[in-house]
C-alpha cells in the first residue's frame, strides 16, 4: 500500500529563515537598518527568526527588506523550494546590446564554475552531500543566468506576439463573430 505524503507544514522553514537572515546581512546597516526600515525593534526581528520561536517573520516584511537591499535571496529560496528558478527581469529601458552580451558571458562563466565543481566532486569517484549542495548551487546560478539572458534577448529583439482572444475562450463562448475584433494580418 502506498504511503500518503506528509503535508504537515513547518511553521517557518529553516531555508526561509536563512534567506531572510542573508537578506538582512546584505543591508549596509544589517539588523539595525532592517529594524529601521520595518519600524520595529531589533528584538522584534530576532524573535521572529528564532528556530523554535512562537512568532513568524511576515513574508511582507521579508519582501520589503529584499527590495530595500536590492537582493533576490528570498525569491531565489522560494523558487528553489518550489522546484523552479527565479529569473529577475531587467527594465528594458536600461538594457542595450552590450548588457545582453554581458549577461551571456556571465552565464558562460557560471557554467564554467558549475563544470569545475562537478570535476572536483567526481575526482574521488563519489559525490559527497556537501559537494552535491555546491554543485546544485552552481547549477541553479547557471540556469538563472541563461534564463535572464534569453528573457532579455527576446524582450528586446522579438516583436510582441499578437493574439486573438477568441483562441483563449471556452468552446461555444464566442457565438457571434461580428461582436469580436478580427485578428489583423
């Protein structure tokens, strides 16, 4: 008989706490700056980040701190634990050909780092748990950089796709063609 998965949620997962702490540490003023931004005391922050505490750190606070610090630690952590990859979208107004090419070079460099970690890990014929964690981190960063490059490439160089809303409608939802806008050629 197949066992049911355990869906019991952690009140506040350790990976999220680690990402919030990393976000706070990235602020120039650390915890004191975070407390000032959130208009709370440092103790209020510490209490909400305790491992077995009875309070949780509000996601809204975490997102405010992430935005204030210009980091993506929390978004990356959530994406990773959702089996995805967070890809920041740059403002098209701030992007030129050189930026797009630079993103590609950074992606290639990241793939090199990933490759190097794999090579070192398999030298002895066994990938240890700590080596696997490093490999996964490097892979995640490589995928994110490649996705960022492709997203920018398409946003800058592809014409926007035109679509016909009737294609998205449920069958039978569009009965009278005269009431719909026609797709232009």
